[in-house]
C-alpha cells in the first residue's frame, strides 16, 4: 500500500511519517531525496530538478519490500497526487492520499518553533509563499482528512484504521 501524505509546509507530514515508521512502514521523503542530491530545501528546488527527485522516489518505492510505504511530500496539486495514484495502481498497490489539514495560525506557530530549533530546515519566506500559492487542497472525498492539530497518536490511529 502507498500512503501519500499531503499538506502545507509545517502541517506535520514528517512528524506523522516518523510516527508511522515506528509502526513498521517504510518512509520515502522527497525533501530527504533533494537534500541527498545537494539541494537546500530552505531555498527551494529548481522545477527542472523535480522529475529526477520523483524518479528516485519511484525507484525507492518499487524496491521497498515493506507492506506499507509512506510518501511524504507537499504534493501541491491534484495532478501531483494523481501521479502517485496512477503509479500505485500500475503496480497493483492499494493507495490512499492522507491530507493533513491545518489553519494558517497553526502553520505560523509551527514555523516559528522551527525557526527557534537549530537542526530544523526552515523555508525562506519566498519559497513558503510560492508553495502556499501553488497548493491545492484535495477535494471532497479525494483524501483521508487528518487534522494537523490532533495529537500524533490520534493521527496514527486514524491513518492505521484506514489501512
């Protein structure tokens, strides 16, 4: 099964992915792949580089022998999310998009906390605004809705119940 985590920066995709990893799933993070490729996430990744990052994520998913693989990325548009649905379907994998919904005040609070944490990657204002402008929340029925303000434990319970 492929779980596709989507949501704006600072909604908690990485935190949820790490908690699910503790439950035995494999996590593929596009930001991690971009850092491995030498890009500073804080400054954004050139659009021309995303196809290679996506290709590398596809390879990691295909090579995983895990029963559940979590793909963690903003997945800003419905087209992006449909790519992963099609990818999973073509390989006989079940799939579920999980949308971490958050209001702007929660995102702002989490970003401020990230700024104060030395080991956190913090997006520049320009990159953050670009991602926010481009992001299209999944439509009704297009994803399992998980509130970003819920405890991580509750998020994990809701997601695992949907498996």
